């Protein structure tokens, strides 16, 4: 009876881990699409200021921002800060897009360790569950499932060994010892 329970437990764990493994490529895909959309938006918003920098400062946006900062007009100083923030935002998204141009395990690790928190929150808030059926997703999912199953097997083996040792220790303690007088 215990053997049947164990087999069904392993099947359930395998199914759950496969489904979890399929969601990682899906999350990475949705994350990448959001980064791309934000990058496009930042580029469009910044373009008029880049055109002004090209026209008056030979493309040097630092000089454009500096001109905004040195003016006495507060609204222009605030505009300089806004331009600087747009440039930094665009650079941040460009760096994120470049980091995502790799294989799936490295993309997932990059998102986990260095992902943009604003975008991760957006993806989680509007996440749509799907099971991508492509080679990369299926291989990744199978590897996740296999890893989880191996960890479960290892834990079950270690628990079994621990129970055997505890049982032996209890038998030694409870068995009467012979004393020679």
C-alpha cells in the first residue's frame, strides 16, 4: 500500500514540476516582450530631444541637459532632469534587452537575479498562463521536472536511511544488556 502511495506521489510531483517548468519559459517570454515595449516607448518619447541635441549640440545629449540645468528658469531645469531620466530609462531597457539575448536557462537566471523589478511586477500582475510547445520550453521543463524528481528521490532515500538508523538506535537502547559479574 505504501509503495502505491509513493508511486502516485512521484507521478503528481512529476506533473506539477512539468507545469512549473513550462511556466518559466512563458514568464521569460512575457518579460522580454514587456522590456521591448518599454524600450520602444522610451525611444519614441526621447526622440524629439535627440533631434534637438543633433540640431544644436552635434548629438551630445549631455550638453543639452547641461543647458537645461544652467538656466534660471525652473521649468527648464525640471525638463533637463526629465530628459536625463528618459535617457537613463532607455539605457536600462537596452541593457536588459542585451542580457536577454542568450539561452533560456541564462535568461531565466538573469531575470531572477538582475531583472527590472518594475517589469517583473508588471508581468506578475498581468501574467497569462500558457504552455509553450517549443523545443526549448519542453527541454527546460523536462530538466526542471527531472531535477525535482531526483531531489525528492534523494530526500526519500536519506529519510529512509535516517529511519533505519533511528530504529537501530532505539533497539539498542531498549534491549537488555548482558552483564558479566
